[in-house]
């Protein structure tokens, strides 16, 4: 029902709130201009009151990766099965994993961090988890630059471009989208639960840390000799994103079968759809409890 006369330019239209999933998605599209606002707001919370600002973001991403490279590459002698330098192999895995990891953690706290605004103004709450991936996209940019820099280093050292400009590079954005879709799908669940139970994010940090070692971020799947362990690793839907990104960049062989790849994609789609359903059903009650 229209509240203002039609002659009034820019008048708002008051409509009953829709509760179906598709109606919520359509509402997000109508309010899409808020995505940029909340994405910028989330980014600013990263370096607010920090003396080093953006420099700190680069250090907090690259320093742990450098330490892991020294431990697993130099100390333990890890290497890929096709001759790709371990630094590049690990960095490719870390790029997609950190995108997933950081996205999920920021999404989980998206409603809690904006609770004051939620209490004052109505807007589609689904916008908050989606916009919260902006810091992870910044980390992705930093890691992509680092990946290019490491490739240049090995070109000077060995005379080989390990990331050549070939058609398969077009698959890298697909792997990134898969990683983001999985993080957002899980985040629809955890953001609502975090609004009710403030310790969800602490348990999530430990879970993600364990899950990283259950995914081939730091080691190639070809080095897994136990069929049971390999099957366990293949159950992780993030495996398809990591394998696809490595294939797109450094050209490593896809170590998972088409059937496993399809299963992982279907699992990600189901998680995303069920997450939207759960968020749509429970976000109002969670807002009242914040």
C-alpha cells in the first residue's frame, strides 16, 4: 500500500514484510546500495585506532604464511609432486583458504558488530553477512600480489614462469567464488548463532584451525597414502576450491575425481541454500536477543 501520493518524488512505499527466501533475496537486491556502505564499515573496523593502518593488514596475513613456509618447506622438506616450488604450492592453497577463513570469521560477527544500527533502522539483514567478506577480499588482493611476486622470484632464479598467462587462469575466479559461497553459506548459520551465543566465534576459530590441516593447504593430496584419510580429506567441500585454484595458477594436476568434485559443489550449494533458509527464519528472534 502506498503511503505517500504518487506525485511525491522519491516517496517510500510501505509494504508488508515478506518471509520467503526468494522475497528476501529480492529485497537484498533492492537495497544493494547498502552493500558498499557496510563493506567499507567492516574494512574500517580492521585498522581503526591502529598506528600502522593498512601496513598491519599486510603483516598479519603474510607473516604467518612465511613462518609456515619455513617450517613445512625448509625444515620438514615438504614438496609438491610435479616440481612446483613449495612456496608457490603452499601460497596457492593459503590464498583460497584464508579467503574462506577470514570471510567466515567476519561474517560470524557481522550482526553482533552492527547491533546498534540494527536496533534503530530496518534494512535486509542478509546484507550484513554478504558485505562482511570485504576484509577477506582485501586479504585476497594482498595474497595475489604476493603470489605474483613469488612467481617473479622463481623466474629470476630458475628462468621458468610457474604461473603462465594461459586460459586456465580464468578458472581462478571460479575457485574464489566457490570459496566465498561456502564461507557465506556457513556464515548465515554462525552469524545468527553468534548473536545469541557470544562464544560461537571462539569455537569456530579452533574448528577452522583443525579443518585447515584436514584440507590440502600445506601438503599435496598425493602424499596421503591411507585410503581412509584420503576419503576423510575429500569430504571437505573446500578441497575443490583449493585444487581448482592450484590448477588454474600453477597448473598442478587435479587430484580429486569428477564425482568427488561434483559432490563437493553440491554440498556447498546445499549449505548456502539451507543457510539462507535458517537466517531468514531465525534472524528476527536473534535481533531481539542481542
